[in-house]
């Protein structure tokens, strides 16, 4: 029997070559890095630059990642789209490629009502037997969904099919509310990049979905929180939170650009190239501050493993 999804499930970053094409070798190195750190699986989602990939690139990315994971852990595929038909097509592709679970934001185009959003998720649930992580990414993208609406899907389909990833306003309070509405049965993931992980962990989490750029600190941080070792947890959390706060200053592009910068520093990516016209990138003073914080993060990681 497949164990429930949980633990540290980082979201992969998509590396590009200088000509703008997918750097599949870099992505394979990244998957190896994920499992070398002790993470419990990996995922492809918004931080993977999905909104800037073509449908063919999304399918290629899913197949390359699942093959690279080689049964070392589950792979979560984000299948959110602006129509139920597109989301269902991505979901079926993910199932065929061997994904372990799906994740989906609601449509972001237009102003769909609650009934339309419900039909969208019901279509996804009917399309495959995989668990669906309901992602409210309204803190930086998409439309907010009330905890009550999300729990209505849980009530209809049960804890094996519906999981949660709240990323809207007041995440901690939403986690507590989801637990209250489900009598503590909800399996909840957080995606704060580490900023809110300590608080969110204490409210009850099934797992966390950070980026990969700080993963060598977040995996031991998760373990320290699990064993109640606050000294180690806070020592690791301070540089993680400082870097993640800098990433969050420019919305989703802030995370994408700084994560790529750090992946290049680690030697995992050959380029920190971004896609899109006029996208935000860190300037020289910010890169210098990231370098200083990254050195502190490495010191904290070294101390935690000593």
C-alpha cells in the first residue's frame, strides 16, 4: 500500500539553456539533489515556471522528472489551468507519466463563481484516481477559496482524495480552520518557502513544499521540528527565512529569479535565465546580500550536521 503523501516535497525549478529551451540535464541533476538531501519526494508546480511553459514542455518536464525520480519518492504534478478541459488533459497526462498526486489552483482567468470552481475540481477528481491537493495560491496568484468551500470537497471525497495547500492571507489561521472543520483529519501542506514553516508546523502539517534552492537547510529543519529540537530548528530557520523574505519581495517572479540565482551558485544550473519580457531579476546589491545570507545558511547547515 502506498504511504500517505507527506514530509518535505520540494517544488522543482525549471532550468533553461541560453537559447531559452529546457535544460533537461540540469533538471535531472536537480532531482538527484532533491533525494540526496533526504527529501521525501518532489513536485512540479508554479515555482517550476509552469505558466510560461508550452503544453508540450509541461508534458516533457513531467516525464523527465518522473523518470529521474526512479521510484525514490512520489512526484506531485500541478495541473491547474484556466479551464476544466485543459486541467483534465494535464491530469491524464500526469497519470500516464506515473505521477503520485495532482495539485491544482482554481482558474485565474476571469471571475469564476463557486459553482464553476466546484465543477472544475469535480472534473479533475473524476478524471483520475489520484489524490488532488487543492491549492489556494491567492497570496500571489489566483482567486481565494474559503476554508468552508475547500472542506466541502473534502466532505464529498474524503481524506484520501482531497488534501490542502493554503497560500492565501493568514495562512496559519487557515491551517487551524481547516483542521477545525475536518476534526483534525485534513492533510495540509504549506508553501511559504520556509518563512512560516516553524509556526505552520506547530499548527499541524502533513508536509511542506518549499523550493529546492534552500533544501539542504529545510530538510534538517523539518526533522528538528519533528523531534522538538528548537535550538537546531531556529538556527536553521533564521537564514532560510531571511532569504525567503527577499525572494517574496517581487511576487512569484521574485521567487523564480532568486531561486535560479542560488541554483547556479550550487552548481546545479548552468544559467539563471528567466523567461518572459521585462521579468524581475535581482540587482547587484541584492545579489551581494544573497551571497552573505547564503554563506550563513551553509554555516547553519554544517553546524546542524556536526
